[in-house]
C-alpha cells in the first residue's frame, strides 16, 4: 500500500492553452491557463493552488 491509495480525488487537468482566449476561473472569474473552448471546471493558478491545499491528503 502506498500514499496514493488514500487519495480518491481525480487529478485530471484540462489541456493548457497556447494563447488567448482563456477560460474564466469558476471561483474568482480571473483568466486561467486553459482554453476558453474547454468544457468543464477551470481554476486560475491561485484558486487551483488553494483548492489543492484544501483537498490535500493528510496521510
């Protein structure tokens, strides 16, 4: 058993955009690093980091 056995969060990320237009962050509406055409939840780098801290596994 390893540390990843306790993490049940899907860490799939959308593809990075090569340039504008960028998708808005679903939390703060700032531009993200993801293409505007991506359908799904997108977070800006700051909100992505905060969400990772909030949902981090504490082994």
